[in-house]
C-alpha cells in the first residue's frame, strides 16, 4: 500500500526540467520596429520584378494575419500562409516560393546589422544545459526555419542547443493561442508542470501560465502591446535571469 502511495506521488510531483525561450527580444535583443522596417525593405528588392513593393507587403501581412488566426490543427502555418498568399497574387506561387527562399538566404541577413548579442544569453544556456535541462526555442512561428536559425546563430547559440525549435513549417498555431504551447508540449512529450517559459512579451509569452507553466518575464525589452497586468512568477533583467537559472536545482 505504501509503495503504491509513493508511486502515485511521483506521478503528481514533476520536476520542471524544460525551459522554453522566446527568441526576438529574449534570446536575441532587437528593436522590432527596426526589424520590420529592414525586413520589408529588403524583401521588396527581391520581388521588384514580380510585384510592387507595397502590394507585396500588404499580401505578406494578410498571410501573416491568416497564420495568427489559424485554428486548423491539420494545416501548418506555412500551408496557411501560402494558400492565402496564392489567392492574392497573379503569378505562379512556385516562382514566389523560390524567391522567398533566396531572400531568406541573402536579403534577410541585412537584419544582422541591427541586432546585438547579449553575452549573458550564452552563459544562461550553458548553465542550464550543464544542469541537465532541456531547452526549446518557442518563437512565434511566423517565419521559415532558415530565418529562425539565422537569428539563433546571431544570439551566439547553436540549433543543437535545443530539443525543439518552432517554425512555420512545423507549427499550426501562433502566440498567444494556448494551442501553440499545447502543440509544443505534445511534440516534446512534456506536461506544463515540467516547463518554465521565458520571454519578454506580456501577452504572447506569459499566457503560457494559464496551462500551468512557470514564467519569467525579461524586462530589458518588455512588450506589453495591450497594457495587460503583468502576471508572471518571476521577472527581471538578463542579470536577474542568470542568477535565477544558477539557483535552479541540478538534474544531472
């Protein structure tokens, strides 16, 4: 009887052994207004022989909105974007897809000029890995994987540091939908009680607490577009986060 009781306790008490990180404004300090400005400026150059730059931007924004509001689990964000985008253009979608690939290989790299590496990010990731924690990049999956991998490298990290990286190819939902976080949990085989979400967006990142995740709000580049009450388990600067992860228990 006692052994059965202890077994049940072990099932209920779960260690928080997985850390989810937002990317832009968290792992990678960046001014999103500058990001968007360069992003569309450079994109326009790569499509100038196919479509007017303003029309291209409008179409991309409409496709992005479709991803943000998608509720179909059987469709990836990439599928939703491309299906929406195709209805808005006059040309061949495959031609546009090839041009998008070229842009993310070349023109997108221009954004590197406005981001800066936060040295503590690498140290934070190293401490966590040495302690035995699993790391996830939980970025809003509005971009292809190659665009996300660029930004991971810019942050001074490596894709192999993470057990999962969300992108528009492997995700069907976006922040702040709880389904986005549930999808991650399903992929990595974890429960909310095993996870800590670290991010700088009050709406997009801290919403994960509704599932039972512990949360840490990075305040260096805080985003609170809707002036929501700040409800997080922890909050502070990169220095505070570094101290926080150093105090986490060793799992090794």
